[in-house]
C-alpha cells in the first residue's frame, strides 16, 4: 500500500518512524513519549469527569510557588510521576508542584534524561470548563556532571531535545516537537490513540491579535503600555483565556503574540522558565515563530539558575513579536 497523507498515523508510529531515520537512535523517545501519552489520556479522563467526581476546586494547600493547589493539580502530578517513574532512561522528574526534583536514578544507573512539566496549567479554570493543559520538556542531561540532581538539570550543557503540551478541551490535543518541526495529534477516543492531524505546523508570520491580561496594565513597565497603546491605534484585537496552553494553542494556529510581562509585584515575571516558557518557546520557534524574554533577548538563550525561576515572556508570530521588541528596545 502506497503512503498517502490520509493514512492513519498514531503518535507512537510517528515517533518510531522518526527514530528509523536515525541509525543511532536508542528508542528513548518512544519510551518517554509513550509514558507522557499515557499520562495525558489518564489526566484527560479525570478532567472530563472532574465535576462528577467532585475534584474541582482548591485543596487548601499552597505549592512551592505560593499558589493555591487545585485538587486536580495534585492528581495530575501524581499521574505523571507514576507513568514516567518506571522509564529506565529518566534520571529525574521536575514538577511545578514539587520543591525539589524527584530523582529516579543516577547518571551511572542510566539516568540520561530529565522530564520537566507543569502537570495541569490553568487548573483554576476547571470549574467553568475552560480548556486546561499539561506542558512538558524533555532534557538530555549533560554527561559532564555526575548524579542526577539540580546541578545536572541546570547545567548549560544539558539540552532540551523535545517539548510539547496537551490541551484538554473540546478534544484532547497533543502538540509535539522533537526538534524537527511541530506536529499535532488528537486523541481518538474510539481507538484510544493519539492520531496525527497536522504535520509541520507553521505559525502565521503576522496577525493583529495580542494575548495579555490587560487588567494589570497599570502594573506593566512603560514599554508594554506603549505597545498596547500602539496596538489599540492600529486595529489589533485582544484574545485572552487565562490558561497558557489554550492561549498558546490559539496563537500557534491563528497567529498573533502572547505576552506575559513583569509587573510591579513580579518584576522577574510570573511564568516559570523550565516547564512553561522553555518548552513553549521551543514549540513556537520550531513552528517558525519567535520568543523573547527582553529586548533582543532570545528566550532560549537564557541559562536558568534555579529550578523554579520565573521569566517575562513574549512569543508568537515573528512580525508581532518584533513589534513588541521595538518598544522594549526603546525603553
């Protein structure tokens, strides 16, 4: 049977096909991504039944970020750690919900990778049925630092080799890059598999849409306020959901710019670098877009110094990011 674009391709088949193009491939990605996919199916099922099973709302505790933990934050975190914990090539798991990494095995015992993740981004929106998601990054750990602790994860020689997110909305969407473009999969509930629906996804180079929480405009630095005034004068539309996965997904498909600036009470920014900004930046760049953290500063060129480091974010269509960059450069 000849190959056509209409052939049914699952996420696992797609990853296996990519590995066959690399004779030295070890199968590591297949194992890791199959575990991520399994976790996504399980979390998606919990999200769909959240109100029925009464797991909506705050748990009453704060996480390491000082934020109220939602019941499903904790459930999603445990699901991911359970699914990934048995993968023999993973050295550490780094979660937004945990203060320190979960060390599974050392470098000497085969811990070649770390998986960093936000288990349930936008979870506070669950009670109003807004799309929420999981964000993840796969980092190949440097061989120059032994063990599998924080130092090895933060070593500049460690390399992000894959990134993605899963959006739990009207459908469960898995968006992935392994450094060779961006592909989109949707969970077919009837067969229980993520199937490829879009290969080599490309973000439009321009679109007059910005995504920002404009309610905090009085707390933004002048450069961001000046950009917004310019955007108002030039016929821009505003689209903001308040769930990073949902906002980035729309930006990736439709174009525009997603902005999470520093504010008076969070001058370092609010989004976490390693498991929110970094993976989303890799996706955006692999789709032909651009991501910066400050004027003329590529976000992926920033070397993180702590696991839970925060950072300002501007990402999306190349032309739209450049408009924001112009105002940042002038400030």
